[in-house]
C-alpha cells in the first residue's frame, strides 16, 4: 500500500458525510500525511497540510496500513505506543468508521 492508496481508502470510507464534525490529521512522518475535513459537507480528504486539526494521529504508514487491513487494532496500537494522539481524544475514538 502507498500513501495514495491509504488516502483513497479513507476517502471511500468517509463518503459524503462521515458525521465526524471535526478535522483530523493523520501524520505519517516522512511518508506524508492525510488531512480529513469532516466539518465540510461533502467531507474532503487530501494529502495537503490543512493546518491545525482538532485531532492529530501520529503513526507510521506501515502500521496505518495494518490498521486499515484489520491486522492492527487501534486500541492495541495506542497502548503499544505505535499510535499517538494529539488534541481531542474523543474524536480519535470516533475514527473506527473512517479506518474500517
């Protein structure tokens, strides 16, 4: 999987309106990022840095791909330090609809 395919997976999972009502940045370090604007309808997903987000998820692209594929549980990833959350933790808890 690549950043582009991960972005497309998020875009298709989000659809027109995820109901998230927040902005989320997935920060993959040197591998890039995905910015989800769940405040706008239709929701938008891009690889542009949308600035400050309500919630930022920091993890490796490889671990994110495992999470999208169902091979890594988000809670387990968080507990193991493979996923870090900055900002509003309640938004991170709602992301299961976006990550599959």
